[in-house]
């Protein structure tokens, strides 16, 4: 299967801890997106990369959040000093430049206690 | 800020019934996508529409993009329990076509046997 993969699928952490999530996009997709989804809502955009360059960040992405895509392939999303309000599903999607369709991974469910 | 409004938010019907889900905005979209999401999983792409007035069919599902590219609908004929899920519309405008999708809040469909 060559779809978007995310790891871990579930993460439970205590408030104040740091967490890091990984996303592996569909190979050859040069655009990679991070979204956050809370219960009962649609996904909300966080940030996106074209190759290794981070081109746009949402105001939702506070200074506790950082995302990287160092080699233009996989990406990581780190949340420092987690808060209970960070509890959500974190979704990664990828897309070919010039295409319209974003394909999503299975998500990482974060629970902050 | 773009806003995509979906209606209804919840829909519970009997197997065999027909239904329509609506997605409306004041913004013009360069493309609009429909996704279906199961609990604990990422959204799965159903269809992409890009041309005003476009109609696409996927088995019992019919998708329509409004002439002005501001609205869309999803019609399901003879719904089955397997159609149960969260249906999400998502659009990209000319300004954001290179980056983020804006999602509606979703329609939670339950098809009872």
C-alpha cells in the first residue's frame, strides 16, 4: 500500500510533555499538509510544505507547535508543553503539485491528560 | 475567512431511502472535494469537482457543483447501512488553491437497517 501513513496512531500524554508525530506522504507527492480535527468538526488547516519548504502556517499553529520536512519526504509535527486543548486528531495529507486532490492519512489521535 | 456550511449536520434514515447533503459558501471555489470519514480514521476522498455545473456519479452517489462554483450537493440513492459515516465537503479558492482546504463541519449520516 502506498498511501499516506502516520505514526503513532494514538498518543496519550500528560499535560506539559512534548510529543512528536510523523507523516509519510505518498511517494512523489511534493506537497504535504497538516490539519487538526476536534470532535464534531471538520479538519482545520495547520501548515503545508512544498518539498522541504514550509510555505504557509495557520494562526492555529502557536509557537508551541513546530513542523519540519527536512528532506522533502516525511514530515514531523512537534507539540511542546502540551495542553488539554491540544487533544485532537492530527491529520496529514499529501498532493501532487498542480493537482487538486489531497489524500489523507489515518491520523494520530492525541489525548492530553 | 472562507466558510463552508454543510446541511444537515445530522441525518438518520432507513435503508433504501434517498438523501441529499448540501454544501454552501459565499466564496468561489476553484475545486471542491467530498470526503467520507469513519470514526478514528482519516477522510477518504470520494470525488473532486472543478467545473461549474459539473455532475459526477459514483455508483449510488451523485455529486453536483453549482454553476457559480459556490455550492455543491451530494445525493445518495437507496442508502445502505454501509453508507453510514461523516461526509465532509472541502474547497480550495483561487487564492488558496496551492495550499489549504477549507472544510465544512460535516454531515453525520446514519443508515438504519
